C-alpha cells in the first residue's frame, strides 16, 4: 500500500470550511505523506506567477502532499503537465465533459479557464538541494454562479455550472482526482512506462498546438498580469507558431525567422 498510514482515500482527506490557501497549509503544517487538504473556500488562493486564484464556495480547492524521499528535482519537471491530464480524465469520467488544455496547464471549457494547477516543492532547511515535499494544488471552478467571475477576468474565467448548467459532485470529483494524482506520484517515484501515455493524451487535448500564439513574457509586463496587459496592448508580445509539446511538456514554438524555441515557463495567448 502506497500510504501505510491510511485505510482509504476518505481517511486521507483533511477538510476545512475556509483556509487562506490549501497549498500554504500543506507547506506550513506537518502533515503525513499522502494527505489531501480540501477547503470549501480560500481567502488567499493563489496561482502561478503570484496571481490570485478566485476561490469562492462552489469550487474544489484541493492540495495533495507527498514526501519526496530522495526524488530529484528533474523527475518533477513533468508533474504539472501530467496533472492537467489527470484533471481532464476526472472531468470526463464524472461529468462527461471534454475540456481542453491551454499550455501550460490551464483547463479550458468553452473558451474559458475553469481550472488552474500549481505544483510547488518545499526544501528542508538543512538539505537545500533535494526537495522534501511535493505539493500539488488544484482549483476547479465547478458550481459557482457567473457573478463569481466579475471585472477583467470575466472574459477569461468561468465555472462548469456557468458554462453548461451542470452541477458537479465535489466529493466524487475529489476522490477521482486523488486516484489520478496518486498515479502521477507513482510515475515519478517508482513505476516507469506511463510517460508516453501522458504526453500523448496532453497533445490530444491541448488546444495550443498548431495555433499562432503570442508569447506573454512576464518581463514585458512590469509586474502586471500578462493576460490583462495582453487585452490592452497585444502588439508588445512576440508571435510564434506553437508546433508541439516535448516530453517534459515544454511548448515547442517556431518564430517568424525560422528559429525554434522550447518554452518551459510563462504563458501564451492564442491569437
Ligand atoms: C493557476 O491558475 O495559476 C494555478 C491556480 C491554482 C489554485 C489552487 S486552488 C488549491 C491550491 N491552493 C492555492 O492557493 N492554490 C492552489
């Protein structure tokens, strides 16, 4: 059994009415390997590049905490890409929804972001070179009403309920997702052979491949959200053609001058 301490998935779940952030909880508290932290809402939910992640009641805000026991940082490179596949699989299974992936790891339904993924590592204070804990945080906008996404994010983010009128059973989704995320932990820790399956599935659902894109390099945005800067001044961002995904879920792009680049970080916008 992978997590000796627990008898079942339910047994692993620590549930809260509200937390500042489920990822921060996993970082700060000493919780066992395999623990799953869920909050009905978050007051300081956050995402990549220091952005806020809107976390009103109705969504699934969940973090998975694994001890790494000597797993080296390179093995963690494909984690977020595989997590995107895990979310797609879980939503298909539970809701029959065919969502898509926008590189790097936004899950999109009918053109709007319904899920974000933030994988983080914690290093112990004495051994700074090997990560001690892997924390995978996933926020899925499930049952929120459309008014939960106001202001400039209105055109970017939404929930499953707002898009297709379907109410999602958060408990069932949490269990399905836990099964999928455990498989990813296994794939990086001990069980080889599942790698190609994840990249093939990622490619199948990735709406970015084959598109003309703008590369939203944060360095061009003086600290502002590149997506919002893009809405006002798209021309400051370089264009390229998104060609493929590499084995670590880097985005292979071709620039107008014929040069190829692999993007490993940042964000793109589809033109
Ligand atoms: C992103 O879109 O950049 C990633 C968003 C990740 C949000 C989830 S919600 C659960 C966990 N707790 C957080 O504070 N963030 C992640």
